[in-house]
């Protein structure tokens, strides 16, 4: 429920906030919404270098770090996990 609404508008403010959230959620699950977000889908990346440095600098907690990946792709067969 919105904190800044006047007591006489609490119910209306809560309704509007809920309606806004449902509308936004509905839009961003449509093809137009995913295009707006530039969402490419559940696609594996060949490589992930972690978040950009400017994002890490904006970190509010100041304690988040990122460990560099090892850049080695291992298949399940190499690790014998499918042969067991």
C-alpha cells in the first residue's frame, strides 16, 4: 500500500498500485514487452565475463564481488556424468 497517500485515499491508492503492477506485468510478458526489454530468451552464452564494472561500482552494499570464470566448457560426457 502506498505510504504517501492521505488516509481517505488509502483504498484507492492501493487499488491503483495493484492495477499498475498487474498492467506492467501483463505488458512485459507479451512479445511487445519482451522486445521493449530487449529480452533474447533463455539462450546459452558462449562466455560470461560477469557484470560490467560500472554496475559493480553502483553496488549499494559495497560487498558484492565477482569471481572471474575459468573459461572452460566441459560437456557432461567428459565428466562421465551421463555414463554412470
